[in-house]
């Protein structure tokens, strides 16, 4: 009798880890030619495009110029941070070199997985696609990105518009015109970075993350995004 109860007692003694349902953005319900409803573009030109019969998110770096201010930028910032939007707005340079769009329904990602399906299309200066996370009210964030022009993989830390490389993985193969999967896994301060199912990065962060998440690119990158998925474990 006692032995038969042991597995149940062990399970009851284990801590419960709540895993929220995944947030999946596949853009199928979006409108071609319009900005995405599921993300808030902060910098750059983001629209829904049709590609081979499928609705995808597209960032077009060739249609955005340094110094060009996004329309209704204060309203976009307010949608993220409410009455604290002014603090965020002060730190976001509308002429920033790093286009990004923020997921509406993930306001405080701390642990879990973030996955992005992307395809680099063009870009003379860059062909970069990345996952943005830990976006704080002061505008600071991390970005894990892959670059098809340079065939590398890097974790950036951006503080008040200033970018710093945290860790690199070089000499990879990131073919332009093909679909790739980028994934970041965060558990407490431990970070792992994956490209196409292969782990190329491990890093210990200075502090736990807590903030918004989204999609990040650079300069004149033209990229397509098929799917953005967030699975938060707490």
C-alpha cells in the first residue's frame, strides 16, 4: 500500500511550474499591405506581405531612411507602457539604425522560449533578423540575431540606443532566400541561443530579464517572418 502511494507523494512534493499557453503570431489573419495588428512597430517599415500564397510579416529597410519619424510614435509608446510612455519615448531615437516591432500581448517575459522563423531577402549593408527581449521602460533591451550577409550569430545589449556585443558565434551558414529558425531560451540568468535546431551560444546574463519581446533587424535589411512564438514558463 505504502509503496503504491510513493509516486503520488513524490509528485505532490515537487514544485509546480506554471507554463502559460504559447503566444503564436503566424500573420494568417492580418491584412496585406497594412501594418501588423499583433505587433507594434517602433522603428522601421513593417507591413504584411503575400509571398507564395502565404501572408507574412515583412520589414523593408530600403523604404526607411535615417531621421524619418514613425507616425504616431507617442501613441505606439503609450500602447506599451501606458502613462510611463514618456520615459520610453525619451530613450527611443526615431532615427535609430535598428528597426524593431514589439509583440502586443507579451508584456513581461521572464523565462521560457522565444522562436522566430525568418528569411533574409536582401540588404547591401545588412541582412539581419533577430529576437528582441527584455525591453525595459527606459528603452534598453537584448537582441539575439543572425546575419545572412556575415554568416554570424550574436547577442547584443542595447542601452539608451548604444549597442554592445555580448557574445558571438562566427563562421555559420545562413543562406539568403531560405527559411531559418532562431530561438532563445532563458531560464533565470542562463541564456541559450539556437539556429536551425543547433545550439551555438550559452551565456550567463548580468541579471534576470523582465520586459517586452519582439522582432529586431538592422539598417537596410529586407526580411520575411513566417512565425513568432513565445512560450513563457513563468
